[in-house]
C-alpha cells in the first residue's frame, strides 16, 4: 500500500472573476521512502494539489473533493484538529522562498522549538536540544551559537537549511518540498539537493518535490507526474518520462529546454500561452497549443491510460502509440545530439 | 570601423558604505565590480553568468551608463563613453538599449503599448507621428504580437507577451548593442524558449549585438557565442561557449557546470557533482588573493590566499584567472582535490 | 545604538529651532500689535510705547527670539527685570510671561497639559480597544456581516467631522439622556473643588474620549484590517500552519505581532500630534486643555502662550518619536540588529 494515495482530487477557488478550477481530477501515489516529482509550469496546479492535501488552502474560497489516503486515513475528510496533528508531525512541508517562509520577528531557535512542542509532550529544554541537533544535522555551522539568531541574519541557502531542519525535526514520513531550490543560486541549489538526498537516506522519508525545473526532477525523482492546466498529462518512472515521453506537452517541455550538453541552433517551442483556468478549453486542455491536434482532441477529454508494456507509465493523449514512440525517439535523438556526461 | 563594438577595460564600481553621526564618512566600500575587462565583437552575443552578488547586473548598468563607474574605461563603437555627460550621452543612448528581467515592472502600466514602444522614437525625434505609429506596428509584428494591439495596456498581456513588448521597445531605435539583464528568468520554460528563439531570430535579421546576462548556465550557453563567468566582482573565466563547456579551466566554472541539473536521468547518474561548500563571501570584505579560494577544492595555502591570479590565456579566445587550472574535464570532486598535490610544485614561484 | 540616539537628539534640536523660528516669524508678520491690546482701546501712543517696551515687542524679531531661547535655556543670562539682564548662570527654564494676563506661561502649560494628556491617552486606549478586535476580526472574515458593518463604521468615522460627532454625542448622551456631563473637567487626583477624583474625572471625560476616539478608531480599523490581511498571506504564516500550529497560536504568535508592528509607529505619531492640542474636541466639550488654550492665545495675539504650547507640542513629538523608535527596535529584531 502506498504511503499517500491521491484519487480524483479537485480544487476550485471562487474569485471575483468566477470559479477557477485549479486542480481537476488529479490522481497519483507515492511509496514510502521514494521521491515523486510533480513538474509543470506556473498555474498548472502543482502547488495547489499539495496544499489541498495538506489542508492549507484558504478555506473560505476553496472547494475540494476527492480522496487523499495517508496511512489508511483520508486527509481531505478528516477533522481539522486531526489533520493538524498530522501536519508537521507525519507530513511536513518546505516552501519556495526561504526569505519569507520564516517569521522575521522570532529567532530560528524559537521557531524550531515551536515545531517540537506542537507535537511532543516534552519540556522546552528538551525541545531546544532537539532543535540544536536538527540544526547540526542540516549543516548550520556553529549551530549552538546561531540558534538564537534571527532569520535575516542567515543567507538564503542557510535559511532553506533551517526550513528543512524544522520540517524534519519530528521525523515525518512524508516531506512536501514546494520549489525548494527555485529562489537559490545554482551552487546553493546543489548543496540543498544533496542535503535532501542525504536526509532521505538517513530517515527513510518519502519526498514530493514540486518544481518547474525538469533538470531538478531528473536528478532527484524516482517517479514523475507532469501537470498541465490542472490535470496530470503524463506520469511514470523518471526514466520512462525522460526517455520515452508519451505526451506532446512533455515533448514540448523537453524540447524547449536549453541544454548545456548540446549545441542547438533553435529551441523547439510550444506556441501560445497556458489557458486560463476560469474557462479552460474543451476536450484535451492542451489541444490549442498542440502540434498533433486531431478533431477528437477538441471535444473528448483524454483519460489517463497506461502505455503498453509499461503499466506504471500512464498518459492522457488521444494520439496512437506508434506515433508517440516515433516522436519520442526523434525528440530524444535531437536533444541528445552530441551529448555526454560531464 | 573595427570589429570590436564594445571594449571594457578594468571597469570598477565601488559603492561606499558610510557611517557617522551627522557627517557620513566612508568606512568601507562594496566592490561590486572590481577590474572587469572584456570586448564584444559586432554581431556576437557575449553571455555573462554568475551567482547573485557577482556584480553582473552592476557591470551592465555601468556599461549602459545608468551607473557611473568608479574606474576603468568603456569604449563603445570607437568612442570612450566612460565620462560623457548626460547631454553628450543622449545621441548614444539610442544605440545602446536594454531589456530588463521583470516584464511586469519595467513597463509603465499607465501607458499604452504603442506609446511605450514609440517613446524612444519620439524622444530622438525620429519621424512624424504617423511614421512612428507605422514603425511601432511594424515592430509589434516583428516580435510576434498583433499590430492591432497598439492601443492596449501592458496588463492586458501575459508575461511572455510583455517581454516581447520590452524587446520591441529596445529594437525601436535600431540600436547597435542590446544589453539583456536576466530577460527570461521570470518566464516559464515554454515561454522562455519563445523569447530565446525570438532574440536569436532578431539578431540574424538585424545584425544585433547582445550582452546577455543570466544566472542560468543553460540559457547563457544556448544563446551566447562567448561566455564570461564572474565571481565576486571579477572575471573568473571567459571563453567561446563550446570551449567553456567542454574544457573549463577555472575550478569555479567547473563547479558551476557540475551543479546545473541535467534534464536526463542517465547523464545525471553518470556524472559526479562537485558541490561547493559555504556561501558567496561578503563583497565588502572579499577574501585575500583569489576571491574563490575559501570555497575552492583546489585551494593551495600560501599561494591562492596570497596572490591574486590574473587572467591568462588558454588557447584562442580562452582566458581564466587561476593558479592551478583544471587540466581536463570532466573531473570528479576527488580528482580535483587530488590534483592539488600534483599541482603544488611546478608553477612559477611568486617573488 | 548610542550613536543613533545622539544623531536623533541632534536632529531633534534642529527641528525644535526650525519650528520655533517659523512660529516667531508668523507672529511677526501678522499685522496686529499685542501692545495695543494690552494697553487698552483708549491708550495713547505713549501708553502703547510703554507697553511695547514692557512686553519686549519694541525690539526686532531676532532679539525677541534670542531672548526667548535665553529664557528657555537652563543656563544663560539671568533676567533681573523685563528686558534687563544680569550675569550668566544657571536658572529655571521659563517660557516667559503671558502678554495678556501676566501669568507665567509655565503654569499655564502645566495646568492645561494634564487635561489634554487625559483626553489623548484615554482616547488612545479607547480607540485601540475598539479598533484592534474589529480590525483583526474583519481581516479574518472578510465580507462577513461584521466586516461590512466595520467598513460602514470606518466610512462614517473617517468622513464625519469631530465637531459634528462631538455635538451629536453631547446632544444625545449629555442633553437628551443625561448620562454624562456635557462640559467641564475634573482633576483626577486633586479633589479640592466641587468635583475631583478618578471617578468624576472619567465620567466627565467619557463623551470627549468617545468623540475623540471615533475618528482614530475608524482609521485604525482600516489599517489593522489591511495589515492583518497582508500578514495572513505571508509565507511564514503558511509555514506555521504547515507545522500543525492551531489557528489561535498562528494568530497570536505569527500574525498579530507582525501586523501590529506598523500600528506602533502610527500610534506613537498620532498621540504625539494630539498632545499638542485636540482643538476640536476640547472646544466642543469646553475642556481647558492645550488646544483650547492655544486657540484663545492666538485670538489674543498672546505670543508667549502660543509659543509655550508650540514648544510643548514639539517636545512631545520628539519624545514620542524616540519612544516609537525604541519600542520598534525592541519588537523587531531586523531593526535592532542592523
């Protein structure tokens, strides 16, 4: 049984302009100790999906439905008090911007201690010791002296380490990382990704990493879900998504990436803009931008269906499999021309 | 007319740090740009890459003369523009344009798109009203927007479309050089590709020269003919893009390259990343000797922390500032630090 | 920090000089002669000249100003008789003597200041008691009935003139219902006269407090609501929720403290400004505070009293500025540690 099984998740927001269907029937699962990457462009619903699972959307304007079974219980239908016990204890979350994710008026020690005390019946002294251990574990230099410092006294990378320490302090089963390295420089990003992998190995934590960066996904994820306009376009193991992508949107994403290892004169680009979720296109939501569009795409919503001889690899596209295999191979040959590892 | 459109020599920009009760006296300076030299040839793209705080944006603003350099010279199209006054600069402004990072903030929200794009034409009095309007509509079409959107406001466009407006505005006066400061870093991957392709197409069509600044190595590598790597206000390495990627000489370049996540699980597994320790130091008080030495896997005590390495040549159009350059690539972190022993002896001893 | 304080005090001194100079100059250019008023309607030119000499207004404005500074300074030339100076020495700082009544300005100001202070501090407590809960709750439940009602209150509070509010209150609660006295002031401590003591004091101030607080309460509700809504959207509030913190704790520890930071500055400034005289409220309710006194002194061209109140108001602003800065540093580590 997977650690977290999300089924037919739907989230919509009431806004002044109308109802935004931010997430529209998303299903996925994550196994214990594994890493799932959810990848897509801004507004595709990747963050909202996980915020819904955590019950962190603004309740007044949100409606959600579906199931999110975590260790036998449905997170979406459970009482808020019970969900609060799980948040920060069994499931923890870190966010994109370490500059704004820590409260500027409290010392980091205080914020870590708060996380311990919320879920453990221990004294403040014990909590502080745990906080210090956590800071040491995430590699804050001279942690014993820095525990009473305030967030603004740390660099971006160090703040993200503090966030990770705070998330992992109660040894959760699942860590949700929402764009954890997007705001960081590339060498700092490498440090943080390495740290997350190390901690995952030590604690057996499952990770959901939400990102727009296909490079990050390829590097850290075991499984990948590609989202477009509130739906999962394609999901599978990291190798099947990158080596045998079966959805035109995934092709578009991979083709539009500038790459270090290849000399491309022009990038393959996806024309147009992502659709408004106030009024999404009928049928396949990608059809107005798709180069392979057929009549059926304009009316019928494609179901997420397994790819032959790879049941874990599922995609939502009406194209026939032969064409997909051919296009995937062509794309791979183009983007990898002359590539070698460095 | 020489081949070099822009020659920057020993450019410095220091920001004072002041302290005092009534009279502020300078107690230190942030050496944001500290002795940067490079040339940009006509029709090429020079990419500038580095992490936050490396001085790349300050350098660009000095070149644009939006900031006054503290030292050094900037020669644009054969003319020294380092100390020109505002009035003297005015005719040169139309040959030097800039595209900014944030397509939301860099367009005046109260003005119509037609006005935003045509403003430079009006300022430089390049045509009658009707001519300017025709030119603006032509530009809208060139950058892939509908010429009928002439009368719309910026908020009616998406992020990518706004960046197209930014490009059109820069193109309006037929500039010789366009400085692009992180033009695609606020955009999604698919839109980023559209803008990168547009910039490349326009370069071919109009023979433009770009200085392209970004923190994303992939993007810089894709668009640039030559790439300059900056670290803490100094040039670490400058080379033709292909060479920089295949044979980086500076350990910082190597670390940067190996830190970029590869969108291919196989290639990713094959390589071993070199993860630098620590953060970029404070530019108020930069490390002695080579500024990279506290984080460098090849650091040699008594040399790197004492002598500042100068840029030296490693073949055609390839320079790096390092006492113990990488001798091949790829290298693993272990090989890099092992190579330290091998390298300690030979290199010419300091006086 | 010490350096910062020194710099602030130096600037405060410059500010003080600027404000007093401007007040002096304004009085000088007004075409009225206080000496004439003092000497009376039927005074001869000789009488007026004598009065002028007595008041010191026969001297040029800069001399008057220097004399004013000299009187105010604890160290300077000692004035033996009006216009006659003895040697240098330490002395009691003085704001001078009223043109019209020959009272010591020090006494006038120190009699009026507690009245205004009572009004302002009591009013501030009242408006904070009203605006913090309303502001926070309307931020938590935007568009709810309470929020809409609060917005109507804000609209009325901001658009209504304090005199109008004061008169309505006086009419309804003072005249019609007879719950509170309409005018008059009772000393809080000294029960010497017919009324006094904390109960009488508060009872007499009830209507002025309310009238005075409504305008500010409206502004504060709006500010607190906006700030709290902004803070609720901060990433660190989401972090706190993701940690599993109950809503009450999130609000207490992560929302209120941050959103009320700005209010501290606003409160300090408003109190400081109002201490210079809440002219409208004091006039409507006949409170003998600084505002009413200032108004009367201006009408009587009684420069020393006006000057005394200006000096007091300037000092209040300077002191409160400093207090705000210190409080701000105490509660915001970003200020404290930079």
